[in-house]
C-alpha cells in the first residue's frame, strides 16, 4: 500500500508559509487562502504564519471513489505530518473537504448541520473549506461566510443557547460551485433553523460571541433567539433582523448589546419540589412547549398546574422529561384540538414524557385526525403519546375527549384514551371519551385501549368510552395490549363499562389477522396476574376467515399467555364472528372463540360471567350466518400445543346460556384440547368435548345452582356448599381462600341480582 502524507501549510495575506519536507511517499500540500478560517494562525517567531492543528481535526480527501481521512499525529505549534485511515485515493482529480465529519461518503454530500458547537474566535472549528486539484497541491478555500453574533446585556443570567431562523435554508446539503478562483456553497433543502449550544456559559454582563458559517446570500425574516443556561429557568429574547448579507470569506457582525431575558415565561417558581414551576395560563403552556422543542432540559424539575386552562390555539405536542408534573386536579381544555401538521412520531398533550404525572384532566370537543396527519405516528394518547422509560408513574388522570383516528400507514400504531404506550405504573385513571380507530391497511401489532394502547402495570382504572376499531389486532376496554414480563406485572381493580368492538376483514393468511377483543385487555403477553376486575360492556370481535381462529373475544381478556385471573366478573354479552360480508362465497369451517372471562387461555379462579355468548360464521355463498358453537362459560379454549399456557378454571360460575341454536350444555371451558386430536378445530362440535373445570357451576336466570356442571355440591376450603347456595356466598368463600388482597362481594341490583364488588 502506498503511504500518503499530508503537509499542511498556510498563506496569510501575502506572507509565505513554512513547509516540512517529506522524503518518502506521495505528499499532499495544502494551503489555506483565508486567514480567519480554521485553523489558528501562529507566528512562530520567524515572521511566518503556520497552522496550529488539534488532534481532533480531520480532512477527507477523495477521488469520488476512494476516501481517506487525514488526522494530525499530534497537536503542535507548527504543521505536523498527518496519518490517515481509509482507502488510497488515486486521482486523477482530488477533492478535499474540511471538516470530514460534514461529508457523507454514502451519498457524497457535504452538509452544514442544524445543531452546531460554539465557534471560537481565531480557531473556527469546523468552518467548512473545500479544495480541488488535478495534482497533489490542494488550495483550500472557504465555501461560506461567517455570521458573527456579539451578545451582551446586564445581569447574572447565563447565555446557554442561540437559535437562528430565516426564510432561507441555513443548514443542509451544500452544492459547491466555482466562484472565480474560489468556491461557494448554496443550499436548496435542509432546515431553515440552526442552533448553537454553549459548552461553557458566560453571563450577560460578560458577553459571548457566536460564529455561524452560512452560505453567501441575503437572509430575510431572520430571527435570533437567545436562551438562558438550559439548567436554569426558561428565559428567552427574540430579535428580528431583515436583509442580513453574508459574503463568502467575510465576517458579517450582528451586535446585540441589550439582551434582557423574558422572565414571564415559567418565571413563577424555581422548579424545586417546594417551589415548582407554575403553569397558570395558555402562554405558560406554549412557553413550556417551545422550551422543550428547542432542547432545554427540565430533568429533575417539578411543575404544578394552578388553574383550569383553555387552549385557544391548536396544541402542538412536545416531549418533557422532569421529576413531577402535578396537574393539581385541574383541567386543560383543548378547544382547538391538536396540531399534527409536523406529522409527529408520537401524539398527545405530551408527545413523550418521563417522570411522574398526576391529577390532570384533558377535555375538549371531539377531535379527528386524518391519514396525512398520522402518516408517521406510532402512538397517540390524549395525554401522552409515549412514555420514554419503563419507570415512572401516572395517576389520577382523566380524558373526556372523543377521538377519531384514520390511517393508511402499515406500521404499528398504539392508541389509548389517555396514553399511547406506557410500561410504568398506571393508577386511578379514567377515560370517558369514545375512541374510533380505523386503518385502511392491516397493521400487525396495532393496539387500542380505553385507558392505554399498550401497557404494563394498571390498577384502579376505568374506561367508560365506547371503542370501535377497524384493522387493529388488539382491542381492550382498559388496555389493548398488556406486556407482562413475569416479574409481578398485574392488572388490579380495573373496570370497563363501554362497548368494545374490533373488526378486521382483510389481510394475509397468518396469525396477525386474529382479532382479539376484551373488556379489560385484548391480549396479555407473558405471565401477568389480573384480580378484582370487571366488565359490563358488550364485546365484539369480527375477524377474517383466512387463519384460525379468525376472532377471539372474552369478557375480560381476548387472549392471555399463562395468566392467573382471580376474583373477576363479566356482565356483558360476548360475540365472536368470522367471515366477510354475507355476499362472500364459500362455507367457512373456521370457528371463532368466545369466553365469558377469557377467549383463549388463562388460569381462572373465583370468577363468574353472566353474559350471553355468541359465535357466528358466514356460510353458503352469503346466504346467512350459522352459529359457530365454540364458546366457554369461563374460557372458550386452552392451548393444546403449549403446556405452559394450559388454562384451568376453579370455583367459577357461569350461565348455561348461549346464542347458538343448540341444546348442548355450555361448559366452563369450551375446549380443553391437549388430549384431543390436533386437527380438532376442523371437527364437528359433537366430536369435541368441553370440561367443567374444578368445582365450577352453571346457573339459569335467577335460579343459582352449584356443583361442577349440575352436580350436587361444591367444596371451598373446608366447607361443603349444597345446591341452591347463592353465587354471592360462593364467591366470598373463594375470596377468603385467595387472601386479603381480593375484594369482597355484595349483591348487586337487578333481577337476578348478580354480585358486584363491595369497595
């Protein structure tokens, strides 16, 4: 391999530069024609100016095919030899770029970044230069001019960040063209904003200088925003300038001598636990959003909402990391809805949040999001789109906004009344808003839940809104998808009173087309414990016929994986359907699943269901529907292939009532299939057998009977209970066996007076 050396020299004005001699290999000789650019120029005592390099400096030399990055061997007060890494450029034309970090070798673009470091006077780090030659003499020229901001004011506040915006592009890929004996850059895409964050802070009295390379041109609508040290309160000052002219290789200075930070925005409070930042007006909300979008950090800070606030402008979501955001039992009303014109990845009042969020209510008129607005969206909740970490707590929060989302994106979308996706602890949260989520494209893992789209721990939370989903895989009254990890995840004291309906009638022949719907959750992955939960809303899952089972519906859960469900009940009707419209041809032998507590799998103890079970499939060239007869009073079916997921039922009670036009008894577990043939789901109902579970009972209307499927007695603990014992007595006996963390039961209203929790 050839050894390439880079000798760096400088020309300052008419002064000659010193050079080092290299006796072996090919040498590139680089000269810099403009004194103020990188790097520093130093008179070494001999009257000549030399370039002073830092070890972090890098130059890329390329022949458009092969690239080598040259780095100084050591920092020095004169031009050292340089080492390189990469593939040898072989010419015949060489192009050189400084700094190499601005050059993308994959698309061969030289780019001004949107976020910059602070450029210091005399050694303009990363000031872009370019050279091109048909031999090894590289004459570097600037391709930009310099906007130099001189900032000062009165006070001890520290300058932390500067943001410059204009009507023209300020950063992005540079097109470099010849400009007489030099080169100039232009931008036709990218960003109309550039920001500089200080690595060390100067006070207003001390002043600071910010140097920003920009392509030559006249910049209109230019606005300069100066922010305080990000670690402190959010202050800023905006200064508008028009017609700023940047000339290549020249400095244009803008002097701001009277900087005075605006202390009205988040100036109330210092962000500590005893003196939190106070959010009292719409302006405070807007100011906080602007601060977060500009990268100011509130990590470890505290906030409190002191007033009910109505936002008159469409709300732009923003991400916040803090210690605690206390809603203080106040309501934020979004009278103009959300602004998703930027097509965010996460949508909500907070696009993303990390910390503790409590006691905040979201209200407002119905909102509807179009396909264009949700094109990039992965998660949405009226309050929070996505929680940034798996830690944190949200408690005492509510949503009353009716939400309608339509999308054509094929990527996963997670939608909740309050939270899109959250793996921390959710407690005492309520949703009363209706959710309507429709996608024209089948998405593999999309989830919709009344409180949260995808979650971990949830307790004492309630959904009362109706949920209607199309082309969504998981749909639940409280959570669409619960992702336990076997380390104590649970759902406790949760309720759903809204109707839940999920329909998917298109898609490929694969498991992702199974529709799961449940009063608490559509699907629970991995071990999780559910206790003290109930559903009273109707649950409907209508799926395609291309993969068995096309639909799974359960009073509490559509499908679970190795879960314990204890002390829960369902009063809602459960419907599972397969088949497209009645006009579709063919007879579909695939049987949907409907279970009073769980549609598929689950170890169920001390639970009951009083809802009617309905399973249907379209038949005979669209001539009508037939009842599928694939139901279980407690669990429709358990997994015959996986012993870990084998379901069970003990001390459970259910009605011997289903809408299937048959005289078959309704079993506690409709299909317990491990001991049966693996092609059971293609067999006729009469050849498969349900089971009663352990000490389970069926009941008819107001007459309550006990004993496993019409037998005479049931024993709970050391007590034997005879036929005629009320469900209330039996449930409380089971609760006593389970322990003190389970709610007692009392008689409810109506005829029959089904038991309810005594909270």
